[in-house]
C-alpha cells in the first residue's frame, strides 16, 4: 500500500508489495525493492537503492549528500541490502570520490540515531546500536556488533565477528573475532559467545584464543608476534584471516592487555 500522501518521484522504481506511509518521500531515481516497508516521514534520496524486505522507520534519511566539504557533486550512490532494518532518525550519507558508494549489507540492524557517513561500507548481519557515529571511509565486516554511543575515527576497519563495548572511542582498527572496550580501547578477549552462536566449532575458537594470546597477552612486539603465530599456529583460513587483517592496517590496531 502506498499512501496518496506519500511523495513519490515519477522516476522512482517501486517493487511489488511495498508499503510507503503518509509523508514519506522517495525522491529522484531511488529504487525500492519488493516487500519493503517505509514508515511516515522517512526520506529516500536520489541515487539510492533499497533492497527487498527492508524496514525504514520514521525520520530516517538515506542517501542525502554528505557533509564532506571536498564533495564536488560526483555521481556517487547509496545502497541498502535485503532484510535490513533502519530505525528512527538514522542518517546515511551518499558516497564521494573516494569509494563513490556508501553501502549497507543484508540482514543488518541500525538502531535509532545511528549516523553512517560518506563512503562507509558495512557488511552483512551487522548490528549497530543506538547513537553510534561512523565517520567517513569506515569498513565494518560481517557479523560485527557495535554497542551504543560509540564514536569512530575515519578510515578504520572493524573486523568480522568482533564486539565493541558501548561508549567506546574507536580510534584504531578492530581485528576479527575479538571483544574490545575501555579507554583507550584495548583487547579484552575473544568473542567466544558470538563465534559459538554462529557455528564455529570449539577447535576454531581455541585457535583464535591461541592466536590472540600470542598477539595481545604475551608481551611480544607486533612484528614478532605475527611471526610466532605463523610458526606455531596451524595454517588455517581463520589464522590467515587474522594475519592478513593486521598486516594490511597501516593505521594500526587496538592495544593489547
């Protein structure tokens, strides 16, 4: 059902079984996938694609021009995947010349008042709690969870299956599979509960614990720690995922214990 009081552009593409309530706006060439529900007073700006089965709650603003003063009007876009929930007053800004896209994956949940700045790329099954602010150019990998009221520095990456405690200031990249908290932010353990819930077996969880014990607990410098991990830990996909993540983060990663 599309309310006669909704503002729908003639150029917009609206899928099947879409609900758009009164006073919501779908502007320009925006595209809305099948079975998506757009609540009153949500704003979907041009060059935005919303997937199927999404819920967009009142006051959300998706795909508006970013606050980056370097933006010169380049044809950047915003995408939201399937079955993603965007709660009240979330703001998502379109990309700029850096990535030309701001994207949110499938099965994500962005709680009320989350801000996603330009050129952020968020993976699948990510949960971001209330009032988190994501600066520009951030990458969040699959299944990461960020608790409420966190702030983030530009260009960092938050690794897959990681868990960031509420009220944290995230100034460095967060490796996959870890829990982190405190100020300044530091490693506080492996996200064993999250890994178990997502089907990782005990051997995989134990290997992750062994890896991060060498990296964060034993007092090695990072270069030596990574070499020891390669020498002592079985060569698996998880081991290589962690090593590759840390080695490619020029801005550095969070501190150890």
